[in-house]
C-alpha cells in the first residue's frame, strides 16, 4: 500500500471515529498532495504539447488517461517531502503564535505536527545524525564555515526526510566552528 493510500485509509478511519483534528489534518495533507499531482500532470501535458510531436497524419498525439495518471502520481519520496514541508510550516506558525501570545493556536499546530509525523520515515537519533555529519565533514575535507555548503550537499541525500534540516545545519556549524 502506497503512502498516499495509507493516508486516505487513515482519513476514512478518522472520519468513522469522528476524530475531527485528524480528519482536518489529513484532508489538508491530501489536498497538498493532490495539488502537486495536478501541477505535475499539467507540466507533463504541457511538455508533450511543447515538444510538438505529431502522428503520421500530422495530429498531436493525446496522452492516454493511464499515461497521465501514471506520470502525475507523486513518488513516495515526493509525498514525504510534502509531509516534511507541512511540518515545517507548522513549526514556523508555532513560533509566530507564541510570539503573538496565542497558545491555543500553537497547541493546535503541535497536534497537527504529531499527526503528520506518523507519515515520515523513522527519524535519525542525535547520535546517528552526529555520526553522519562527522563522516560528511571528513569526506568533503571541510575545515571552516565556508565549506558548509559542501557538507550539506553531501549530507542531504542521506538524511532526506529523516532529520530536521535546521538541526542538521546547527550540528554542521558546531563541528565546523570547533575546527
């Protein structure tokens, strides 16, 4: 079962259980996923038309419905990116709500984060993350802060969806700052 199907199944279960906060959060997540799929479908269709390919009779070939559906579906990695992006938005909102002295709204965002985290791969522990950061620093030969970009570009494929980017950035800065 794909991640999108799991989300849809969990949405149905939450609706049956009348769990409004879960229903609201999962509907929002599915809306984001569907929006990205529509954008991908549009870009696929547009690229086919832009290429100007024609059939033997000089007509533009129509993509079959199956082609469009297949090409527009998000990969598991893209769905995980969407979930991570939504979590990041909520973390940013929490900071703003707390500054604006709206703890009830900040709490709602925290609940949504907990719901969304269920759809991310298992997060790396701090020790595992530190080990990966040190390996990347050694591999890239980074010695000072200006080499941070090299370290981050080496690290990103390894940690995608498994660690918070801000936390990784802080660790890299700590390690490069002590060298």
